[in-house]
């Protein structure tokens, strides 16, 4: 943690210098330089959260990004961004290429992006790391689980996108269609969860394709939309089979039989008020050993509201609802009691949140947020709670205080 | 003219000026390379949200914004429905997701006019009363209107002799309702000196535009510059 804070401080100093000149020229082309960083502190009662030892208070919540972008011609833009984070046991300061894109806009209604591209999914998937852009220190974790960001954050491939104005003053449609490969860091939440089950990934990657359609309606400030993602993911590594533990660690390779995500969302902004709501459903079917498949059904939704009190101060609140149901061959999963019963605390997380966001100046902010959670949603797929940090078992309720500060330039 | 009369007229114009200052907003300016003379409010919003780079006539435009100040606030309130903090956050969101570049930020109307004048495709906004030499001023058509109306016949307004002599000028802003055939159906005063507004309205009622698919509305600014 200390190393992380030193890095953040150095980045702040560097950013301060860059703040004077955020662009430079190469071959007569202007290159914009931008960066962001944030540092959080989390204290919880009840369970430890997000792989942090948060019951004792934890500052292991740091992230940062640095981007370079240039407009090479009227229609062609190129750029890239490096991202690094440490969240409890996740990330562990291994920097990654967040995105690297060549973007060519043929027409308003047709553009192409290629490279490693941030995935458009719901309202905030692609901007979930940009804490300064949100009132909340943590987005609704049922819909945007920060421990599982790798699952959806970007794909290496391409997008087709564009904006189409509708006739008769019916607003505008923005579309994105994409295909590419996802490649998770082995320091992300799902591989970390499975370590506790004696499953050790060397790689976890595969194809993603899908699209997003959003309608800026004629009602001023109202946008509605839907997203879809299909995936085929292969995990490779070693594991100890529950059915043959005596064999010890054996190699394995598993590919999802089905993996799809649907999202529906709406956003309404009027003057100082912003209201948004999203519904997300994930379904995946993973072979565990020959003849045994695990199906996971996740239903999540939230409704959030925020209000700008003044130039620098915003307050907000949301309710996030997350339910997971696990089956095997369509029947309840025997090792998990009540695996299809949403009322069981291991099958849900209900999170009530209040938050305050203060912009200290154009570049820096501080947020204070309270979470009041019921359930821990820990079964075959994580949602913020891990047995590694809660070896004594989980408690039903968790309250959390999150303080977060950061800057961008 | 008696000194007291001149004082009264000047005072009256000062009051009128103060009243119209409340409505003092912005005008949209573009580099001479931009071929269109008007832009719809929805198109303008898309341009400044970086959702489109080409206008309906095919002109590639590059928005330039003001870093802060009353002009920026007026523009954002009038055309973008966002406050300065929100729009800045929005731009940064595009930058850090690889979906856009931060628009050029300038500090004053003078800087914007100078930049737009020398930069091909540049489009920006300045205070309605700021001189705009070397750039073109784009008329704003009704939100959602998707057909640019070209002015075919223009009748110049008559400058009131008294005001001309007193070196009193100003800009009158009007909303013009144009029929599908191109005639001016109605004129509404948005702001400016009411005494100058009268001849301005009289002249604009005689204007003729190119035909369009339906009735449309344009914002028109008419400057009165004392010689």
C-alpha cells in the first residue's frame, strides 16, 4: 500500500507539471496527454469486502491511467491508455494496456474502431474506472462489479458505430456493434475466487461479440437503451477435482457452453438532477468435469439519483439489487443449500447507498459514501465478498464507509 | 436637440440595453470554410457532444469551447442542457475511454474569434454582441429541424435617423417563422433595442427563403452599426 501511495504522490506531482501543458507535437501532429488517479479507503463492519481486510480499515484501493491521443486527420484518431490498479488482492500493481485504438469516422452514421477497444455495455461499463466522472465512489456493484471489471471492460477486435438522427424530430439513435477477444488478468476476481477452490488459471480468455443501441429521445434529457454481449471463454490451468482429490493438481481446460449478458437502461437528466436505472442479466453455463455443468443466472438492477447542490457539491443515493441462482443440469445445485432461492444471503446482495461528492477544484475531488448491504452473494461467482478474507464464514449484513479522493487532468 | 432630451433618450436606451442584456446570449461562429449558413440546435448539440464531425452539407467541423465564463455558461444552458462541470466531465469521459479528444479550450471571445478565423472547419461560440470579423455567423434553426433554409431575398432595415445621428447602434435578435414555400410568416423579438427592432422586423417580414419540406424557424441577428 505504501508503495502505491508513493506512486500516486509522484503521479500527482507529475500531473501538476503536465497541467501546464497537456499536449505536445510529433511530426506536426498534436498529441494530447491526460491522466487520472484515485485513492480509496474502506472500512466495513460485518464482512471484509472487495478482497480488502476492510474490517480493520484498508487503503488498498488505488488506480491510475495515462492516455495519449492524437487526431491524425479529419477522420482518423489514434490513441492508447495504460491502466494500473491495486484493489485488495486484485490487480496487484500489474499495469495493463487499457485500450489502444485507431478510430476512423467515415460518416456521422458510420465509424470504425480497431485495436483494444473499451466495450460499450450499459450506461457505464466503459467509464467505470473514471471515478471523477461519477457521483458515487463505487458504482452499483450488482451491475458493475469492480472486482470483475476484466470480464467486460475491453475487447481486442473492432467496433462499428455511428449516430443516426431520426425523422420527425424523434431524437437520435446511437449504435455500436463489436467483436473481439477478451483476456482477463489472472489478478482479477474470478481467478482469485477459484484459487480458494483449488483451481489455478494460467489464462482466462475468449471471444466476445455484441452490440448496444441507445435512443436519445425527443424528451429533453431522456436516453434509453439496451446492450447485449455473447461470449465464449476458455480457462486453462490446473485444479484439484472435487471428485478425485487424490489425483492432486491436474491440468484442465474448460470452455463455457453459453455465456450471455443483456442490459436495459434509462437515464434522465434535467437541470441539476440525474436519475438512472439499469437492469442486467447474465447467464453462463460452465462444464466443471465431464458430465457436470454449472449454470449461473444473475439478475441485477439498480436505481440511482443524484443532485448537484452547487458548483462543487453533489449528493446521491442508489439501491442496488443483485440475485444469483445456481443450477446443474437445470436442477438445484446440490452442494449449495437453496441454490435457487434468492432470499438466501449467499444468493443476493441488496445495497442501499448514500454518497457525497465534492470537487475541490477543476482537477481534484473527494467522496464519502455509506453502503448498507444485506447478503454476500457468494456461491459459484463472486460479487465483492470472498472466503479468503472471511475464513470464519460470512455474516449476513455488511455496512461500509468508503472515502475516495483523486484527480484528473 | 436639447441636452435633456438627449439625456432622456440615452437613459431610455441604457434601460433597454439592460433589459436586453438579460437575454444577452451567444452566437455561433464558424470558419469561412464551413459552407452552410445555418445549423439546427440538435445538430449543434451533437457537434459539441462530439457525436458528429460533419454537418448536413458535408462540412467537417471541429468544435472549440470556452474554458469558463458567462458566455460558456449561456451556451451550455441554451444549447447543451448541461452545466460547465458536467460538460467537462463528459469530455474527459470520452478521452479516457478512447472515444474522443478534448476540444480546444480557449479563454475569451477574442481568442475564439481569432482561432475560428484561422482554423479550417472550426466552430465556436461568442457573446452575441462581440464583433465577429473574419468568421461567419451561423443562424440557428429550430431544434430538430433538419433542413437548412437559404435566404433568397434580403431587404435591409432602415436605420432610424435619430439613432444614426446619436451614434447609437446594437444588435436585434429575432426568431423568424418561415413557411414551407419560403415566405416569412411571423417574426418574434428575442432581444435588442426595441426602437431598432421595429425597422428590423419590418425588413425581415419581406425576406424570402428557399422552400423546405415544412415550416421552420430560424434565429436571426441584425446588427445596426453607426457610420
